[in-house]
C-alpha cells in the first residue's frame, strides 16, 4: 500500500513539473483540436478527447465507450502581432486593421462509429490559421535606400499583409489489439490557401535569387532600372475563404496507445510530411524604383513546396485516485 502511494506521488510530481514547460503554438498547427483538448492546452496524444482525437493520435479513438459520436464546432482565429523597426524604433500592429484576415471562423466537424474492435471516423478541421494586416503606410512598405540617393527609403504605398489557412480532412481508423494495446492511422486530404502582400528589398531578393528560391523575368528587369528598390508581390483575395494562391495535397499519421498500468497510458503519434501541389493563382508583381516609380506586372504566381513538416508526439497520461 505504501509503495502504491509513493508511486502515485512520483507520477503526480512528474506531471506537475513538466506542465510548466508547455511551449507556444506556431503557424502550421493550432494548439488543440476540439473543446476537450483545447481546454487542456492541446493535450491529446495519450487519452481520449472525443472525435477530435483523430487529429492527434487516432489510436485513442479505441478508448471511446460509445457506438458513435459527432463533433460540431468552430475555431475563432484572431491575430494581434506587432513589428518593430530596430533601427528607428517605429512600431506597427496588425490588430488595428482587417481585410478578412481576422478574426475569422474555421470549422470543426468529426464523426466516429465503433464496430466491434474497430473504430472509424472522418472529420474536417482547420489545421492552421494565421494572418497579419499592416496596411500601406508603415516602415514595412518602404523601399530600400537607393544607391543614387533619390527618394531614399520612400514609401511605396503598397500593402503588407498575409493570411494562411490549412484545412485538414482526416479519414481515420483505430483497432483495439487487446486490453493494453491499440493502434490507429489516418489518411488526410489537405487544402492550403495563402494571401500574401509583401515587399522584398534588393538584398533580400538577391539572396533568394542566388539560392535559386526566386526566379522570373522580373529579376532581369530590375537590372535595367535606374534606381531599383525591391519587388512587391501581391497574391490576395478579399474573401473569407478563397485565397490568392491555393492547392491540394495529402498527408497521414500513425498512432499507438499502450496501457502501462491500470491508470497510466503511453501514447505515440507520428504525422508524415505533407505532399502538396504547388500553390497557384493570379497575382501582381511590382518592381519598385526610386525614379521610375512602381511598375506592376500581372501574371500567374506559384509557391513551390509549401509542405507542413513531419511531427512526432509522445505523451503519458495518468489518473490518480
């Protein structure tokens, strides 16, 4: 009896200590899926959080004691990000402007059905969503200081904004191997939409071109201008869902859940790197020159290899009574 109490105290102390080291979310994954997981800071890999479990560790769906469940909900995504010019001290905040880049609503839907030792599910979730809106008049919309000295660092009047939205549609299944072990897998269809209005300075553009990460006839045009300051790219639609460039792809995940003790579960989940088609759409590329002004060119823009990275999740959950 004393050993059991000591074991519970050690587990409780360990879980208490590691709870202080939760890291923040980043743009390619929301911090949690479904209200249960979101209410606990995104934890989901080693315990059941409802039908949204398929987005983290599908093996945990075997823990459900019902024959079927439905999840309906939405994420309200907002952004409040500031940028500071370290040279001048100027600041600009995205919270003061909006162009359908926030706040906006992203769906949560999932359905699961249990058949003997199998549990099947399908869902639709916002995997990621983030956007900023800095307007046309901040330091972010100024061209580089030109070598000729004309209109050094002058405002271009060009937009600086972005919005990324990734929709994940998982088709999932889990199998209860025995009382201690369950396994699961998903095949995920993904849609990625991107709005982007951004001004590249000369040095930044030269670096991208030198690395082979930017190409096109406009790079040659810049060399013919009397006082080049940079290039502005605009691929954006002022709509709730559709984006300036978008594309479909796929990914998947594998999961395992092992009961280490009657009240303690170990969960492991691995999500594969996505395989996305190039994001395509119509846009405007503008050469910025200190003397000739802004020179816009309409055309099609492609964003290459915009894939989400692979991700490994490992977690332990324990019920102390």
